[in-house]
């Protein structure tokens, strides 16, 4: 008030009382008060409704206004006073509630005939707003409510110009955000207006019992104006009177409690807005129809939610699913509000057709709205710009496909004998990977049932998560599980190269750096020996982890793109990222521990779309939920150790024993690398790591890569911590002792961070598009700039990357020559396979005696000792000293048969439901007395056995103590597990989550999308 400019051109209308509501956020209050106090016609009373609770007793003040007539002054003008009252509105739940509370304390003058209602963030756009409202009221004396044209805070874009009635809703027929070109200034009578800036007759306000705060701020205006129209009143919009409305709460820069938020931390109030519209809908119809309408809205919500997901609007889909259930919580308030509407309704809607929008108008409005929204954020491209982008796409993908072909050809060349044997009926295997003879049905059963089929006659334990990945891969090979293993091995290199090529594209657009980065990442698998060892879990991580991080950066809009396009956040990219994390986490569950630590750092550094980041880990967590639940529930028994294992067979030779290693020692164990050795191979790898570390440190000081480099350094540190922890954890026991967890996942996570930082050092490398008329000026600028230095630096970086690729390939080929990789076509004899396939509860015991003092055994349910029965959970139990009783009985029986014939041992095996024993040959000459011959003789001399097949690979004995019909293992516990409600709930939740994320991830063709996302 003290800074109000003094002028004689103002007048005061004592019959008008302005009510301005105030909350904790007062950023816009000063501008609103300034606009009100500079009106040509001032209200006689200004009531400030303080909803913050700071005002206890009403505070009153006033100032004097001396109006001067426009003509000659014939007498002394009479002074007029404007009273300002600050009253309490503590506990107000909405704008209307604050107005009602303020009027209870305001003690308005008897001559007050109208209220001018204002939010603290809705200011009159000019000095004539109230004057034009009063003029319109004089011209239409029957009007009860006069609303203003609603514009944005700058007054250039429209929000609405009145609203028309629809079918139990209202329509503005104005596209929110379209430019104000006075195209709607011909409107007058409407069904509803926004109460922000509205002039309301006090008599009408009191007659219809004020504003119903149950509808909240988002629906009060619609309900109030509806009751006015149905009671015979008139609602008029005055387009010449404009209100600049910030809509702070609606646009998310103000919390529900009224606190201020910045645009970067804006919250969504979509649920409250949709709930207000739903409340209006139900109170607009008879209560007798509510049940039928609710059932229809419930069914409809699923269809609308699916459409929203396909339209990349997951939050809106969630709101649609919640609305029917939120309606049940509002029944008492809905009944009171409906009775109030029905009580005041004197005019039927059929008499208000002029205030109703017909179907044609609504359809046209929706078309205009959709077209306007589709243009938001889209860069309009000239033909030359489109040609430039298409040329970049062709060049980029040509390099990428050549990179993928080189990667594939390299792996095929290194393992040509295995690749040639892929197309035979065999199974891939190595020292670490068991072969498989399982059918797709058996694979699906093992992947989705919390039961380990290969331990004795079976034990309850969570399924190995990686089997889900193998199951999906088997769909590509039409259900051939063995073919899926070979596909995963030979497709890993090109897919891994493309995956990191995509991640490098986040940080740089240099084609050479991206291609060399992809080759370097693919050759990491050669350096670690994962291709030679058929370490499919780590190859799965190698393929999917870079793609997952690439989509994370795209989801929050932190990436480089081609000029003149601009980065933008993408919900679709977030869904793709979530789906890519599933195979990586399923292959190596320990990665989830590092990602849980890394994601809070991402939330800290990322400026927008933080809620999107929180949803990315959800599908991966559901995929490994049985493993996580089991690890937590039985943590006291050591079940948490299974998180550090995978489906491969761990050994002390590769993983070593648990020890408190340094980071260099952990990396050396994972790579079989000796950092202090003088061997050329070890020296080359040492230099490689030093170069990568120096470049990664350099990325921390680059001004254009501060946030991205820090994020990737968080990934590096999380990977280092994971490697140190994993090397200290015991996960299995073998003949040489306790086996430690693999440090490879943590080391690979570190390498991912280092290579990302190297890509950052290359710079954006965006090839700018410049109009022809500016080429001369640009060339001059380039000659005077640092471009030659940048190009030289990028060329040097490319040479370093080429050397790194060569070193990694050289090291892997020399150090990991023999990982036991081969194709196995051997298996149980045909008669044995037929027996196993004749029933799901049929089992055969395979025994192998390599020495006279030790015997190995395995429970067979397929033609080969099966990969799908490998369980890190079972191995974790053995580390903790838990031994299954049936497993112990089998071990005792096998040991007895190795030393001497024993009918009781055969009876024990037969009593457990086994139909036969297969003795595996040791491959030595039959002329010598080998443990194999000794074991064969003891079994043949025991009663209850019959030799059916004898080959060079082994001998199969059928057990005859029991009839063929009773030769089956007890599967009652297994069947209970398969029909468990927890298993059904897990599979149902996982299926629903995957379906929802896939809907969001499905590509949708949009303008320039292909040009930007390629």
C-alpha cells in the first residue's frame, strides 16, 4: 500500500469487496496486490484471507482515494476510502473454503453487493479489469456471476474463456496454451467460468449457500456455476476483462499444503484434478444410477489405462485405475453435494441448450487440442535440415552395422569348430557351463517354480533368475533350448558392441569414437575369457547393461543429439531401460546391490523426471523377487550368499577362495592378470588400465560433462565396492575347498563407467547444420577457433582406443585359450531317455568314479546333466552346512557301491523312486582295473539290477526291486509348490508388470522421432 502510485484517475466502488486468498507461497502475491491497487476502479473493501495461520485476530487498515472527474473541476472532489482487512482462514482446504472462512470474519459493509474473488496467483492483466466487469454487469443486470478471460502469467496464452456444459462434465472448447488472438472474444453467456477473478453477486452467493469446498480448488468453480445456472441465474464471461493466472498448484509449483516449489521440483496434481472432475460427474446425475455408472467406469478404466500406457502416459494410466476406487471413499460427500444440487435445481438442462457443447464442437475441440499437443517440443525442420539428418543416420548406421559384423566375425573365427557344430543336435558346454537336454516345458517349469529338481529328488529353493532369460531366448529358437545357448554365445559380441555404441552416443556423436568404444566393450568379453568359457550370465550382462544405462540417460533428457534437434525426456526410454535391466540383474543378482546404491546418486544429480527413475528398477526387482525374498527371509542361514552366485558352476581355480583382497587383487583374480608381472601381456593390460583411468579422471574436470562424468564415477565406485564384497563371500564348496563369489560383475561395472568417461572426453562432436548463406562466416570462425586442436585430440583418442582393442583381444586369446568350450552330442542311452521322457517323476542316478576313494553322482531327468538344475541357492545351503537327507542317503549308497556290492544300497536308491543307474565311463582302457570297472562290477553283483545298455560312454542298469509303475520319485511337495499361491501371485504380478512396461516401451511413430532417436 505504501508503494501504491498516487493518482486522481482512480475511483472507488464501495459495493464491491475483493477477496484475495493467501498461502505459504507468496511469490505471486506482490504482483497480484499491485495489479489490484492500480485498478481504475478500486473495490471498497479488500479482504486478505490468510490461510497460513499467521493471523489470529483481524487486522484493519485503509487508505484514501480522491477521484477527479475527467472534465473541468467545478467543486472539491469528495475523498473515498478503501478498507483493507486481513482475516484468518486457517485450515482452509481449498480456495472456496478460504473464501467462506474469510467472509465469516470480514464483517462486510451492508452496502456490499458483489464479491471479486482472486487467488494470490491470479492478477488482473491490466488496470481496466474490474471496471470492465462492472460495465458488463450494468449491461447485463441479470447476471449472477461474471468471469474473466483466463490467460497465462504473461498474458499471451489462453487457459479458458468460459466453459460449456457437456455430458456430466464441462468443456472450455479452448486449447490450453494457444495464443490469445481475441478469437473467443465474442462469447458471453456460458455454463461456467473460473472463480479466479470472477465478480459474484453477494445475494446469489448467499442464496445458494456459498462455495462447496468438497469439490476442492479444481472443481469448485464448475459446481458453483452449475448451481447458479440450474437455480435460474446467469453466468457471463467478459473476454475484455483478463486475468493472468499462474495456476501454481495446478502446474505443480506449489504443494497441496501451499508451500512453494521450483519448476525443477514440480509435483503432479493429476489425481486431485481427475478426482474433482469425477466428483462433478457423479453429482451431476441421480444417485439411483451411481452403482451402474461405477461398474461401467471400473471396466472402462482398464481400457483407458491401456490406451494411456500405449500413449506413453503411465501416470495418467495409474490415475485412471485409481479413480473408481477413490470414488468409493467419497460417497458421503457426494450424497450431500448431490442433494444440494438437486435442491437448488429449478431449471432443467434441456432448457440450457445454448450453454451446452454438442458432439461436433467437442470433437473439433479434441482434434485441435491433440494437434496442438503433438506440436509441442517438436523442432520444425526444413527440407535441407531433414536431408542433413537423414545423411547422418545413414552414415551412423552403416558404421554401426560394420562394427557388429566385425564383432560377430571375430567370435566366429575364434570358435569356428564350435560354430560349425551348432547346427547339429547338440548342446553347448564348457568347464563352467553344464550342457542341457531339457525341453522348453522343463525349462519353463524350472524358471518359474521355486523348486530345485536336480538336488536329490528335489528341494524347495528359489529358481535361478537367469533361466527366465534363457526361456525368452528359447522362444527365438522355437523352443530349442540347446540352440538358444549357442545363439546367446555368438550373438553376444555384435549385440554388446551395439549396446555400448548406443551408450557412447549419449556422450558423443563422433562415429569413430562410438564404433571403437563398441568394439572395445565387445572385446572385454574376450579379455575376460567369457566367450571361451561360455560364461553366458556375464555375456548377458555385457549385452544389456550399457543399453540399460543409455536408456536411463534418455529417460531424463541427458544426452547429445543431432543438430538442430534437442534432447527431451522420454517415458518410453525409461520403460526400455527397465526392461533392459531385467536380463542383467537376472544373470548376476549381485548387480542389484550396486544399482540400489547408484540410483540415489542419479536422483541427486538429475534435475528432472526423478519419479521416472524410481520406476526403472521395479521390473528387475519383480524378476528376482523369489531370490530376494528367500535371501532376506533366511538370511540367518546364509541364504543371502546366493545373490553372489549365478547359474555357472563355480570353482576355486577361477573364483579363488574368500579373502580380503584389494581392488587390484580382485581385478587380477577376475582376469587372471598379474599387475606387477614383467610378462608383456600383463604389462599391456596394466598400461591399458592406466590410460583408461587417466582419461576417466580427466572427464571430471571437463566443464561440458560435469554431471554425466560424476554419475559414471558413481557407477565406477559402486562396481569397485561390489567387486571387493563379492570376493569376500563364500558361495559354494568344491573339492579344493570354499569358493568365493566372482568379482567379474563389479569389475565389468567399473569398466562400463571408465569407457563412458572416455566417450565423454571425446566431446559432443555434433556435426552442426548451417544455412548456406552463413557458410563463409562459419568457416572463418572455425579457422580462428580451436577446431584443429579438438580434431587432433579426437584422432589421438581414436588411436588409443584401437590399441586398447588390440591389447584386449591379444590378452584374451593368449591367456584364455582353453575354457573347455565345445558342443556335446553325447548323452544317456536312448532307452534311458525314453524312460525319463515317459514321466515327469522319473529319475536316473548317474555315477562317476574317477578314483577308488571318491565318487561323483548326479540326478538325471534329461539326457544330459542339466544346466537348468544348477542352483546357486542350493550351493549356498551347502556352504552353510545344510545337507538334504535324501542327498545324504544317495551319497552313502554311491560310496558303498564303490567299495563293494551292496543290495541295501540298491534298495535305498530304488526306494527313493529311481528307475536306473548310469555308470559314466572314465575313458581308460578296459584292460586295466579302473575305478569304473570296479564300480560296474559291484553294481552288477548287487541284487536288484539289470544291465540294459553298455557303450563306450557308460553302462545303464535298470533297477528291478520295484515294478515299473512304482518307479517314480515323490513329487507331492513339488506339486504343492507349483500350485502355491505365492508362486501364482509372483507370476501374475511379474506378467502384469512386464505387460505394462512393454506397452509403454512399444515404439510409436511420431514426427521427427526416427530422426532424433536413431
